[in-house]
C-alpha cells in the first residue's frame, strides 16, 4: 500500500514514459520547487515553477450571464459571445478571495483537494473540479462544505471507471455528461451524470491538455504532443484540425504545448500556448493564428505572460488569463497596450490576496471570478465589486 502523497501537476510538458521521475521537460531556467509535493514514484508529475515573484479538460457548455452596466460574462465554450460592441468599462473584483472548495491542506478527503486544475460552474452554480492529484472530478454544490466525487476516485488506473491525472472538465449538456481530459491515460472520457450509464472513452491516443464545447455541441481538444487543436462533431472518427498541426515551434502556425481552449460564437479558437508564453486566436478556417497577448519571451511585465493556463473571453473580446508562473490573473483588451492585473500578483503564497500557480478560471451568473489555486489546493472566489 502506498501512502497518499501530494501531487502537483506540470502542465508544461511531460514525456510519455510515466515510470520515470524526471517526466518534466522544462523550458526555463528559473525553477522553484514545491517542497512537499510528490506522487507515488510510478506516476510522479512535478509542477514546473516559474519566474521570480511579482506584483482565468472550460470550461463549460452552459452559458452563465450576468448583467451590469458594463459586461456580460460567459464561461469558456458555453455559447460564448465575443463580438466587440463598445469598449467596456473595466469591472473590478475584491482583491481578497474566499476559499469555496478545498483549502484544508492537500488530501483525498471530501473537503480536500490535491492540485485542482480545470474548473467549471454549471447551471446550478455548482463547481466542477478536475482534482488532478486525487484522480477524480468532484462537484461542490453552492455553499457546500465538501465535495462529491462524480468521476474517478477509484485510485489511478486505465479502467473505464478510473482516471489518471485528469486536468480539464467541461459539461456536455446535450448528453447530460461531463467531458474529461484524462491526461496520463492519453484519452478523453465522457462520464454520464446518471449513475446507471457507464463511462465511455470518447477519444483515444491523445495527449489532452484542454477541452471546450462550442454552441453546436462540437468538442474541441488540444493535444500537447502533436501541438494542435482538433474539433469532433457527432460521429467523427479522427476529428478536424482547426489550429496548429505544424509541429512544435513559435511561428504563427505552430504551438509549443497548447493548453486550455475557449471557442467563441464565431468559432474562433483561443488557445493558451503555454511554452510560448502567449495566447493565440485562430479564426475559423484560418491557416495561422494571431498573437493576442504575450509573446515568445516570458516575463512579469504587464504585456508579458509566464506559462499561461486557464482562459475565458467575454463578449467584448476581453481575455482573462491565469498567468500561472506569475501567480496572478490578467485581463487584456485589444485596444490596450498592456494587460492589467485582475487578482493576485502579490507573489506566490497562501494568503487571501495571493495565488500559487493558478490554473482554471470560471465566472458564475453574478460575475464573480473563480480560480483554481492549484499550488494551494483550493478554489478561490473573488466577488465582483458593485460600486
């Protein structure tokens, strides 16, 4: 029997040999290790760390809207709207977050999380969490003090009822199911929310790092090994290439470790190009992408990113990004010269105004921001300022 240990997921790059401890390919030289984070030796994955401390698998298929005098938000790939209307007045969020899931140190109890990654909020305002280190997806109902396992949780393995390092999750409303990036099993799973239906392997032989669903219920998946994003419509076998597919690199038609995805109502695909430290936008049927934020050089200036992770776009075209290596959430709008810090940016740490390798992002119906604070094993809620 192995003692359960803390696991921190490296979304930057892993090799296909999961029996080796040295599974992380690092592209930076500034490395800070999480000292308490391990996993049993057969499938350890370390969280590659980031730049020096400085001053957003989708997820959902549901549309979460709130109306103020300024904005309407949608969660990633949930009937999103990104048509730019007029330049928005920037909303603000309280800078001290509230722990609404986890935050009780790492562990596998129902009130604990272990390296949460992708998150989403469903129609009932429940938080669905890819609890990566615990090989499960948990649901935390609104104002609940503990979660409920809705997928996996049967130790790591490759049986249909098991998961191995799930890193993203999205709701498939049409099938009343959730779609999961089961990363270390190199597959995408569909788990039905009715317990009488068995889980299904939706896509095999894929190094999934992000998943999204568009308004037509087509499913988009990023593959970090093939450096591409594909779309699967109902009945597709191989899917259709919609972004990348030209090898690993930093050209406009390439990715280097593509991660989370957002699809707008015009079928433009936004991708976190993790190791290129940038956000790419691929318009429908285009042969190359557009750099919409960041660039090939990592950094902590307001026009730079360091291993971006979670991604949400609002109807004004504002992009919200979990700037994981800089321990902050950033916002960028196309008419701006620089991005702005939304929350975090106070160095890595576990205080209420700090983040530690943030990953997934989502908004609720009232416009409150939720962040998977991966290194702190908690989900933080940042309330929208109403004045």
